[in-house]
């Protein structure tokens, strides 16, 4: 699995939005996104840990390659 060092919550949200996710709501520093009935929660922090990013991708049902292409496009 690729490593995504130094990603912020806003970087992750932008990449997920490119993949078709929409912001549903925000509770504190956590933002809930959804696509086709599948949701995920993104912590809006300056830096999100790698394990959290990997868990988020599993929760969203997207591969690391898909995420990487949306992140760097």
C-alpha cells in the first residue's frame, strides 16, 4: 500500500470529492462524506496519520491507487 506522508484533512477531502464523494455534515473537526450510500469520516487535522488514511480508504471502499490518482491530479 502506498504511503501518503503529510496529508492534511483538507487534502483528503479534495481527493475524495474528485472521486464523487459529497460532504454531508461536520461535527467538530470530523467531516462526513458519502457516495452511493457509502460513507466515511475524515478528521480535518493539519496532518492525518497513515493508519487513519488507510482505514479511511477501507471505509470509503476505494483503492489506494484510485486515491493516489485523485490526490495528485
